[in-house]
C-alpha cells in the first residue's frame, strides 16, 4: 500500500489526515485539540468540525475551508475521498480513501455505541483499516452509560446538601453527559464551568436539547447544594473548585475503569463513560470491516496488534506521537 504513509499522509495528493503541525492540505476528522490544530492552509472536514474549530481557534484558524457531507465523494487525480460518521463527537468523521478497488479507512477517534448527541458510527468495508486504540486492552469493557448516569442521579438524591462536581471534557463529553442526564429524567438546572458554555450553545443550536444550563459564575447566591456541576477535569484540582465547600468529586471517563487512577485522582464517584470504543468495539470493528491489513495508532497499540495477528491479519503499530489520551 503506497497511497497512505505512516504519518497518515495521502502521498500522491500531499494531503495529511489530522496533522500535528501546520501543512498545506489537511483532512480533519474532528475538532478535539489533539486532532484539529490551527494554522493549516486548506482544511477538508464536516460542516460541524469546521464550525467547532472556528469557535475554538477563531475564524482564521485556516486559510481555506472545504466542507464535505457524510457519504459525499470528491475525486482528486483518480483518488476518491469521502467521510462517514465516527460516533465520537458532533461532526466526527472516518476518512475513506479509494483508488482502483483499494479501500483504506482511517477511523480517527470513534465509538460504535449509541449517542444522542451526534451521528452514530457507520461501518465501512475496507481492505486496510487504520484504527485508534485508546482503550485497546481487554480490561476496558465500558458499561451502559445510562447505568453510570443513574449512579450520579442516585448519589445526588442520597447526599443532600452536597454538590456533585463532574470532571468532563468541554467538547463532546460534557454535552453527552448533560443529554444522558436529561434522558434519564433529571430536569434540574445543570451548572457549568464557563469554558463549557460555547460548546454547549453550539450543540443547542444544532437541535440537541440540553435543557436549562447556567454558568457557575452567574449563580448570585452562591448556593450550590444538591447541584450537578460540570467542569474540565483539570478544574477539580485548582482554585476554582475551592468555592464548593461540600462537594463530591466525580469524573466521567473510560479511564475510571482503572481503580488506581480513581484513587490517585481522589475521585469519589467514578463514572465509566467514554467517547472512545472499548475493547469489544475495537475488535468487532476490525473484524466487521473485512480489512486484511490493520494499522493501529495512538493508545494501547501492542495489545490490539497482537490480537489482530492471532486472527490471521497483517497488523502493525503506527506509534504516532502527540495524541492526548485524556480526551476520552
């Protein structure tokens, strides 16, 4: 295979997928900071990814923006490129590259389970699969997110007088947590850290009803008892969190499977909710795509490579540096 190299560059077209430094031509799979960086000259992405990048980095985060709808194909010098839903966050996409019967699929970050805040993962057949491996070990078996969210709602009811401070990534995860709360019957005002406001507003404008939200800074009486408060994980440990005197620390992450991480982070209520696929999702996707060649990138590469080889597949790690495992 010589269409795509190990830096995820479509070599005949000089187009990079999720480049880590600015390039002339880039395809961006989604708007998380470890995949979407400012400074590229030309960007190809979904409408939502482009709009989210502009929200995060400003209108001039790239010189030229080219939108591509899911399932729409463009042809450049005999190579076809199309995007398909990845189920990771709003606007996230898999990249399919086709030439003369060869089909290469780059998943970007993905999950295959249902998520009411974005278009769900679409299985695409291919010859070569480039898959993420964030949770690429058998220990990672994500539970039903509704089950996890009900733990949070139950804890609020059983710990009157305490607020629940939930560490969650500002784009994608926060909005999913809010929607899960609403879908499980929680209709109280949810308080949010100021850094979540723009992303929540964008989701609401895209017809994803998150209910009544309020910034913590807009709470005049500073009464946080019995409230659910969402904030970036880093804020659980900084001065911002000190204003909440009676609080229960929570974190929504696939890494909450690991008890040592929970203990080290001083998390009292771990919520195993992830926007990445778990071990079963990753291995099922590998088999269901029908791919013979598997490239494994960012995450637990060795485990997934070994498993793929036991299934008779040609598998190798890419070991791309600079991906952030904490965006999970």
